[in-house]
C-alpha cells in the first residue's frame, strides 16, 4: 500500500524561509571570497608554483647540514620568475620581489669569481625560490640559455654559494652558401648569420680583406657552422668551423683546427699572436689558478679562476692580444675590472685595477696599455688578478695553449688536411641544410 504525504501550508512557509536564508548565506560567502581574492596586490612576478600550506609549519632555519639541500623545492617554497627586459638592473629586480639589498650583496659576493650577474641581457631569466612563511631567499637561478645556468644557493644566514651548469648538448653542422648583394654584413645577416658571427668572420680576415672596398655584388661566401641543441631545441650557441670567400679572382679560407685556432687552407695561422703576461717585468704569483681551491674560512670549494700577480699600485697593464673591450665595470668585490674579447673564442679579464684607460667598444691591439694595477674591491693587497677564458671556460693563463705559432706544426699537418677535406665536402653541398647531429 502506497502512502501519499501532503505538506501543510505552515511547513511550506518554513521551507521557503530556510531556502531564502541559505541563499543569503551563499551570496555573502561569494562576495567575501571575491573581495579577498581581488584585494591582493598585483604581483610584478609570475607565481609559477605555490604549494599548499602544511598543517604544521616546517622549521625554516638553515643549518650547515642542509645547505645544498636548500636548492631543492620543499612544500613551503614559493617561486617567482622574471625575464630580463631593457632597462632592468639587479637592484630594482630584488626590490620588486621584496628581497633586501643585503641579500643581493651576499649573492654578488658569491658571484665574484664568476661575474655572471654583470652581464645580464634582455631575455635572460631569473628564478627566485623563497620560503613561503619567512620569504627568505633559498636560491636564485640565472638562465642565460637552455645550456647554461647558474644556481646561487643559500649556505647559511649570511652567505650564498653557486653552481654553474653547462650542458654540452648535441651539435649539428649547417652550411650557409650565399651571394653578396650590397654589403657583406647585410648579405651575411640576411643569409642567417648572427651579428657576432659576422663580426668574427670580419675579424678573421681583417688583414686580408677590406670588406667595404674589396667585396662586390655577385661575390660569394660559404660558412660551415655548428649549432648547439638541447632536447632538440637550438640554444643560440654556435661555432664557425670553416669559411670560404670568393671575391673576384681571389679566394680566402679559414678552417678551425683542434687546437682552437683558425688557419687558411695551407695551414698558415689567421689568429693574431697572444703574449703570455699582461705586464712588463717580473712579478711574483701570490695565488695560482686553481678551480678546486677550498676557501680558507668556510672550507667550501671556491674556485680561483685566474692568477694573482703581486705588483705595486699603478703598474701599467697591457692587453695580451688584439680584441675589443666588452666590459668596463666597478664591482663591489672584483673592484674596477675590464674584459676583452678576442676573435670570438678567447676572453681575458683584468681585476682589482686602480684605473682603466680604455672604454667599452674600443678596439685594442696586443701590447696596448689598457689599465693600471690597483687594490680595489675585496682585495688583501695590491695585485693584478688576470683570467683567460677559452670557449666560455676559465683556463690557466700560464700554461694554456694560446695562438703563438705561425703555422700548423708538421706532425699535425696531415690531420689538418683531413679535417679541411671534410669541411670542403660539406661546402660542396647544393643547399643550406643541417648535416648530422
């Protein structure tokens, strides 16, 4: 037997009142949540990760046993990213994420041996990892491109250390074959070469070709370059392996050999010779090149990427090779310093100077005076800190192989010829394509 239940008028009125009260509660709660969400200040950085707050707050103090572990993301981390834009500087970037200038100075101190933060460029990316509760910076990652990152991680309450991550990736060769139409510079850029690559080629043939006078429309050039890929994507890094230029009735060649220098097809060097020391006279070495040096106080690995020469303040300093001044800086720890780029592969640095006598962008000849030694920045006494970098890596400037020979040694000439033959075979291909990886 089915029973039919009827609702009295009084019960219907009570149900309507309950529904009305529930509706009011939902509306109030909705408005309150909307207000709380929209009232938060507009962030200048993109919050790419925010983990849920744990039921019990974690201990956020940093101990020496957890120094490097601070680089790992925890449930209380908050991460911000910033892509460098024109006009940005490190100080304003730290201010915009509400990280104190004293922390910035701590990171600059860690960066003294690398000086990576002095060359921030538009497109570089900074990633800040902070403790969500205390907003204490745990680490900062600087990404130049997919194959090169630097991670600055907190060591204790007052200092940071860093790791530089350089991926070898894979390299694919590419042939570029084009005719001159107008200027060499414009034609090379139109063919796909970068401004830096065009500059490197011009520098290689500086003593053989006047590109503004000798090159004409209809002349031809060929370039074999290697392009770096990480996870199948181009990183923007490249290396010129061979060049052929056909100008009227003349041809000019440059081939990269295994010693890191360029030679023409006959094995004659195109690289301008370097000198070993950036001064005249004899000065004692107080601190040698040592990539595995341990800091005398902290006991941590603190690489010494150059050589320190003890010398009186005001000693003339000379460029060790032809090149272009690409940095003139006054760093709180490296002091007054400058950097010279030589033919795209070699870089020299001169630190703790008292005076710099050249300007950024200035072309420099080997043996030209560029500065006076000093005792600026974090220095224990008057000296010159001198560095030599080859292909982006610091090497011992006292023992490194530098361009000094005029031609390929006889015992290496056969190997050189085989390498040239391989590059010529690539240049004989009919189109501009990638060749292997």
